[in-house]
């Protein structure tokens, strides 16, 4: 799943923690990036994802070699729910398509937030949230809501693949996208 896919430098020239962009308010501050790295290193260490804090590098070798794209949707006849189609591309040769309802996305997202409270921004308020936000539920989804949700879910999955390695190796996330 992981390998070299090129690196990107953040403002100031340093790496950006395996491509993670962190939503913070205010102006960019290099100290914020250092704080984020420290929070993620501590979390990965406590989750058992790394042996020592120096093992969580921001180099390109820790970046995923898969891409996700939400490309369409349809309402099912049986339960009258919209299913969103996701293309999962691994490398240049392997690709598969799957579909999930918004509720299934929410369940996977909730499991991710529960398993990683530090990265969710709920455990330590000094650590910024790195897990992307998920589009909320709607009681009566319409065609226009589904169209907008497709765009929002596509942005969401594109942000997911930029998460640090220890989050991307979370079992329910791998199962959700059929990556193992």
C-alpha cells in the first residue's frame, strides 16, 4: 500500500507530515506544523504503530500508493438510499469499484474518530485535527443533495489518502475500501 510517490514540500520548504494538510485557523506558523508532528508521533507511538517516536517520518516512502475517487451515485430500489460509487486504484495496474451508502461512510468515519481521538482533535485540544471532516446526514436526501454529497465525499476520500500511515493501516478503513 505504501511507497514512493513523490514528495511535496510545505510552506517554508519542510515536508508536510506525509502530505497531511492540517486545518488550523489563523496564519501559517511553522511552530504549528512542529506541534502537529509531535502530536502525531505521540499518537502513533501510543497506538503501537511505531516503535519509537523517530520512526514516523514525513518522507515520501510513507505515502500511500493508492487513490480514491467518488465518481457517481444511484438510488437503490430496495431501500431507497443513494449508493456512492468509489474507484480504488492501487499502483498503475490494479483498480476496483465499490459502492457505499452515506450511512456506511459515516460508520467508517465514526470508527476512525473513536480509534484515534488525538488525530480527531478530541483528546488533546492543543493537537490540531488531522482527520478530515465528513459531510453530515440529511433526513430526506434528494437528487440535488446526492449530487452535492458526491462532490463532498470525493473531497473527503482524497483527503483520507493523505493521512499518516498509522491511520491508513486502520483495519475498518482498509476493509471499507477493500484494500486487504
